[in-house]
């Protein structure tokens, strides 16, 4: 079994994305599992558990647009 890590969760890379609505710099609000509650990493959900990668919540501080961005691991 190969362990995959998210380079953004482990501070190896900074996640940068421009807002598609207004062009501002979006803020990485962390992995989706943090927003869903303390037991989210243990629940049966392939998106949260990383079958496709680590899903990060992104928010624009200017227009408040929120996006989910999947980071391949």
C-alpha cells in the first residue's frame, strides 16, 4: 500500500488560485474534512477519504465565492 500525502496539507506547497468571478487571490481554508466536523475523516465518503485526492475549500475574500479544489495525491 502506498501512502499518499497532500503537499498543501503538509505545508510542502502553497495553494494559489485566482477567483474565477473577480480575479482576486483565493484563500485556502483547508481540507474539506475539517469543515464537515471532527468525525468526517472516519466516515465512508470517497471524496473526503482521498480516493480522488485531497479536497480543499477555497474562498475569495473579495467577493466571498467558495470553491472546492481537488488536489491529486
